[in-house]
C-alpha cells in the first residue's frame, strides 16, 4: 500500500491477500524537498566556482564551493532519520533504521532482526534521485552483494515528471544479487507488488525491507 499518510497503518499482503506485515507509514515530503534543494545548491555552487575560476578569482571560487557544500549539508541534516518496524501480527519482525545521520552524499539503512542481528545494509546516493534511482545492497560487513535500479533512465525521468498523475508512467525496479535477477518491484505493470524469484542468495526479509523503502519513501 502506497500513498498512506504518515503515521497511519500500512499492510503488506501475500498472494492470497493475507496480511503478512504491518507498519506505520513514514512517507514525508521533507526528505524529497531537502534532497532537491541540496542538489540545486550544489549545482549552483559548482557553476559559480567554475565562473569565478574563469574570471581568475581562485580564492573566491574556493569560498563559493565550500559554502555550497556547507549549506547542502545543513539542509539534509535537518531531515529526521528514518526508522520503521514491520510487525508480524503484534510481534516486531524487521526494523529498518537509518545508520547515516544525513542523506549526503548517501543514506545507509540497516535491516535488523528483533535480536539485533543485521541482515543487510541498503545504501542510496543522494544524486541518484536526479536520474535513475539506484540502491546498493551490502552484507553486514559492508561488502556489496547486489543492487536495485529502475528499469531504464527514460522510464525514471518519465516517472519523475508524470508518474504521480498516471500509473502508466511509473517505472518498475529490478533487484539483482550476485549478477542474477532476485526480485522485481512492480509499480507500472502491477500496483506496488514485490515479486520474488525464489533465489536463496538473499534473505527474503531484505527484499521486503528494500521494497518498503522504495514504495514508502522514494519521490
């Protein structure tokens, strides 16, 4: 279920429409606006730096770049970190908690069991929002084991412009583990469905956590 206001209950269902997990919606426009503004500040700062260098003002150029980076960091630090727990009935099953204090230059989320065991880390660069959204999947030792990305750049850009108005302009997300397709997050061909291939290369709970972030938090 997507489009649920923050704080309301979201339910994850299986093929037979039985409720498997539930959690409190964490959807918010704050992170989206902050990421956009921070990106604009960085681009403007780099442009100003190049212009000042061409005008042979190196000290002013360095100051402009430093200020743009500083204000971008301040902007993204104002966004509260994400922490959401998925419940099976009334029992905590998976917690997704943001490890990084800010989303600049990337945000890292830990997928953790109730006993504190880290199943995986999910990392996303702030700048991937400008093009094709991409998540890097890492094991508990911070080693990359796979990634998830939108099906194409053209679909990603179309979604940013028109996806919220018509589902036909949405983009699906492909998840690959160890070079093989492990799952798909369907937003265009089906309504917000996580389709798992059945591979034993990754815990299904990690894929569910990834889908929760993609469907619940992406612009």
